[in-house]
């Protein structure tokens, strides 16, 4: 910790001195100051480097496993809301079409109500959009964005990979060659 003494003294001057700090908190990567008088703080002097420069400096201290985990986290983090939403929707759908709670445990809500049967089909549309299309396209978009490419090209790549023109991966072993789109 002694190697940061000069930096910490400089930072203390830039925030306006010890007497200008009303509160301070920190986490692993940041320090947050609440100044008594914000005008006394030299904000331009405190803002040192860009977010990308901080990421690059932090990455230099990581081993290959840590860098791989960080890259995977950056790729999948933007997809988490879609995965959670899709999971909740499909979970609700399973409750209405798979729980035999009516007529002495012999019928589901979908079997009893045309409204809920329609809702079940609609919820499958959303679940299919999220998991069969959205996640593959989202992963391609996120990888291309992480690699510094043009995100629309990642979206196009993802859409190509889920295209109906490609042979279904589950049907490869049972599809005769003459019915394959590759034989034409």
C-alpha cells in the first residue's frame, strides 16, 4: 500500500483537502467522495483515464482464466434481462398448461379456458422468440460488439445462424440427403 502514498496525497489535494470531505465510500474499483463544497474540488484533475483504459489496465493483471471469465461476463451480461424475462414467461406458461389443479387434478387451466389456451400460445411465441431466436442473435451481436466490430453485422450473422433455410440440428440424422437444402 505504501506505493500509493503519493497518489493518495495528490487525490486528497484534488478533492479539496481533508476538511472538504463530508463522506467517502469505496468498492474494489472505485472511491466515491461527497465533498462539503463541490466548488473546492478539482474535478478535471481527478478524472484521470477513460473506462476502456481502466479495463485494459485491470486486464493486464489477470491470468488467462480470469481474462476468459471477464470476456464471457461482458458478452453475456447484456443478455441477462432477456434470459430472466423469457424464463419467467415460460415458467408462468408451465403453470397454466402443466399443473393439473382443476376437476380433481385432471385438468389444467388451459384445458378449461379458451382465454388461457390463447394466452398459452401467445406466451410460447414470446418464449420462442427469446430462446430460439433472441439469445443466438444476441450472443452474436454481443461478441461482435466486444471484438470492436459493427454490431449490425453480428445481428445479421445471428439471424443467418437461426435461419429456417439451414437444416435443423435435431433433424440432421433423420433427414434424407435429397431433402437437404445442401443437395440442391
